[in-house]
C-alpha cells in the first residue's frame, strides 16, 4: 500500500495564505473596493507597509492577486483578484463554512 501525500503546491499555497492573517484582511479590503496599498494600511489598525508589501508580494507570486502599476507620476499601484484568485477565494469560503459547522457541532 502506498501512502498518499498531499499535493505539495496546493498545500503550500493554502498554508501560506490561510496562515497569514493579513491575506484574509487584504481579500476583505479588495471586496470593499480598497485596491491601493496606502489606503489598505490606513484602513486597518496594526497593518504596516512592510507586512502588507510582503503579503501582497506572496499573493502575486501565487497568482491570487494581480499588481497593476499605472504609468503616472507619482506611480499609482493597484491590486486586484485574478481569475485563479477568485476560484481560490471560493475554496477559502468553503473552508470557513466547514469551520463554522465544526464549531457549531454540526459535524462530528
């Protein structure tokens, strides 16, 4: 009998993103229409520019978010969710629903 291993890329993706509390916060901000990093930092108490930039870079590297640099002075940077990101966020929503069911005792 062979032992099944979790898909490495998917497991790394979920651990890195779901394990980062700021990623979930960023997704909420994007849903609210807040797309610029400076505005994100000002909107969330305790979120620093350094931590946000690390979080955004990780999400861009995974293909969840897209970074758009507008060619103007000063440069304007905006982030949006990619098609893959929309699918990934649906998976996170399902994980959250499952967690809620477990907490309520609906699943044993």
